[in-house]
C-alpha cells in the first residue's frame, strides 16, 4: 500500500522539467494565497547551495503547497504518513535543485529580459480572451483575486523562464531514433485485459525445521547473495524531546506572544467552492446552445438539482462528478468565469458566455478569509512552543557537551563529567534507524560522515537530539555463515514455501485451462483472484507490484492460455490474458512528432536528474538540520490525529 502511495507522490512532485513545462496549468492554485507564513525564524538560511540561500519561508511555502495538493489526493493524510513518505525531504530537495539550476544559469551568463517576461505573460491562455491579451488592468485584477501582486507573479515567472532556459541548454543534445519512439509508444498505448491468481508464500503451511546441513548447503549455493556492508560503531548521548519538555514551562503570555507575532500562520484564505455545467458550441450551434443554457439556468433557479443536470448535460471532465470543481480547480477556468465567480454569493447561479461555449456557474460554498482565533489554536501553539523550547534546551546542553568532549577527545569521559548518560551503539549500516531514538537514520547517517574517533555536532532527530563519536569501522566483506545464519534460515524457509506455492499452482494448471471461472477455483483453493481491464507496461499490479519480466510475458502470451507459475517477491502467480489491444503503426505515424517530443522530455528528465545529483555533490550543499526539523515539527503538528 505504502509503495503504491509513494508512486503517487512522485506524480505530485514531478521533476523540474515537468514542473516548468506545466507551469501555468494550475498557476493560481500553486502560487495563490502563498504570501509569507509569518514565522519569526531569524535571518539564518535553511540551506546554502553555492552562493544561493534557501530561506525558511521559501521552504514553508513549498511544503504547505505540497501538503495541500496531497490532501486532495490522499484522504486522512496524517503526520505519520507524511513522514513515512518523506515529503519534507522531497520538498527541500526540489528547492535545492532549483537553486542549483539558478547557480548554473549565473555561471553560464544566462538571463531573462523584461520583453521575454512580457511576451510569456501575453501568450498564457489564462490571460487571453478570444486569442488576445486581456489587458493590463484585467491582468492585475485577476492576480489580485488570487492574492498575488504583479511584482510577485512576474518575479516567479522570470525565475521559471530562467530555469527553463538552463534546462533547455543542458539537455539540448538529446536525440531519439524513430524505433525508440515506436517502442515507447507501444509501452504507453498497448493494453491487456487479464486475470490472475496469486499464492503468497505466507499463506503456505510449512512446519519443517531445517537441519544444520540444510542451512549450510543453502548458504554454499547462494553465498554470493550474502555480503556484509560497511558498518560502524559509535558512542552517543541522546536527549529525548519528551524528557526535555519536563524542564520546560510554557506560560499563557508565551502563547499570546507567539500568536501575535505569527498572525500570518493562522490566516485562512477565502474559500470558494464552485460547480459548473459546460455546454460547448460551434459557430453553427451557438444560438441553440445559448438557448439551452438559458433554459437550464431557469431550471436551476426553479430549484432543480445542479449535480443531476450537470451529469446529464455538461460536456467537461467534471460532469460525472456532478460538475464539482472544488475549492481550487475552478481557478483553472477562464478569466471571465473566474471574474463572475468572485461576484456570486453562496448558492447563486450565473450564465457566462466564453470562447467556445456557455458556462453555468454556481458557488456552492463561500467562506470569507479569516484569522483563526487564539482559543482555536492555543493547544497547537503550546505544542509547538514546547517542542521548540525543548529542542533549544537540548541543543544548548549538547553544544556544551560537544565542546567538553572535543577537549577531552572522548565523548564518554566528557558525558560522565557533565552528568550525561552515554551509550554504545552499532554496528549500524549507513542510514540504518535506531529504535526509540532515531528510526529515520539521521544518527547513523552522521556517523558515516565522521573520521575515526571524530565527534559530531548536534544531530536533531524526530524524537530528540543526539551527539555521537565514531569508535570503529567494520569494512564491507563477504559474509561468513555465522554472521548471516538467522538470515539464511529465514531465506531457506521462504524458499521452501515458495516452492510449495509453485507446486500447488502447477497442480491446478490443468483445471484452470479447462475452466472459465477462475474466481470459483480461487475460492476453493484459498488463492487470491485479481482482474485488470487495461494493464499497460510498467503499471502496478495488485499484490505483485511492477515487473518488467511479467510485462514481457503479458504482451507475448497467447490469448486465453494459462501461463507457467511466475515468481514475484511474495510468492507465485498464474496469468491468463483475455484480450489485448495492439499499438497501431498508422496511428503512431500521425502522432510521431508529439510522441518524439514526449520521449525527448523523458530522456531530458533522466539526464537532468543525474546531472543535478553530481552537481549537488560538487557544491557541497549545507543545510540547517535543526531549523529543518523545527519547521517540520510546527507544520506537521497540524496533521496529528
């Protein structure tokens, strides 16, 4: 489940190329209502990328933007899920990539002229009516409705144009052959309707205990699989946030002061929810369609159900949802529609003629902008302040300990003298979590950046603050049997279960070949039965995941035949392809140019990703981990159940 959600998150956080290419699609949903969060965090930047600085406000805005997008995608979004998906890290990484590209642009002497900005504005569909620019006054008014100043919007647009320039330059040499484009077209357009049976190894009953010889034989046969990566041992002092909070007292005055200094944080923008019925027309049908629209408006004013009429008459992609454009998506509508929406009160209907159609609009909900009262946010502020003060206290304590430890050249000795408890830990792999202290692996990550006997600076984790010293390094090496005995036993057991799953499916194969009702056979034999109406290559298959080998099978297996048992990570599966839609070469040739552009964009993304990863290493990006954790704690507190 989590794997599938991670795949969806990637769709919400596309690479920079796609962000820039699709810049204007939801421009007001992305930038609108941003403003400054109002956090009083001082001038110290959150991250430094070469000569570029990323401020806390930039990160806060980007994180909030991402979380708002996710809330519409994942119902019940909470702090635990956000942390599991690594959303804060993804958002910061995207800002770092943008800063890296800005650095490259400066090094290459690239710039964007005012004329380029002006031409881009005038070419954007959102600022056009009947193919012409709407004029400066309406342009300014449209921005104001979306809580953006002209200068802010144009500065952001200029930045995006500059990033687009540098990306175009860095990826200009990408070329693709027609056969590559054809293969990519097939991947995206060929589909298979299929059914399959799954037998997970954990559903197989197997009670045997392996002998010592069984395990030794298994290890000898699979020895190449078992390697011990580099591991490190250390000593740490860890201060728990919950324990530090016991030393903190937050007064009503503290809470009120925070509230007054951070008013922007508690402002909620005006909320408008919109429904629409769209009736397209041509020059020949315009009069008839407008007449129909007026008739529908009369029916709405007479009390007929908007959603029912939308499902029956509307011709846009929201028709099946009763014409519901929600709180944000309606900001993608034409400027004329947006202007009319702003005038309507809750429950009011209006008919607007736009280019190419008639639009019936209803504001289904309208809530004015407001600042949440102190009574509503008091608990949240107290939690934030407790966390902030506890981290500040812990950092102060460990800064003192760090100085003493570096003087003593020994963290254990210094901890004992200052009354702190130190503890040995490890061996750990790079990024390996430490239960109850640092499940996310910040401490072990830091340990791998130290030289032997070197003492770290303070390390913020989600659960506290730590200081560590590297004690020993264990080099990577082929594992001995004793080092991985428990892992070998687990693998041996899983292999036996998998083999039994395979044998069971092989036994059922003749029966499946003669039957049209796989679902009944699955029920009788305690198997999982799945169907897919339109499977494409590289798409996720329920239970199994995505597999290149399985895709190869599904698009080559003769129709209505039963496959051999196919291994996947959790067990074995049998497939039957019921129908297949093949790619049409003639249709491909009609769309060859756009398909080639799509593949070039995909290749450019891959090149850009690799380039930015190398550049990030070279620039030695620095960031304020403590500030990062503090901001995340403040924002994610709003998502606690």
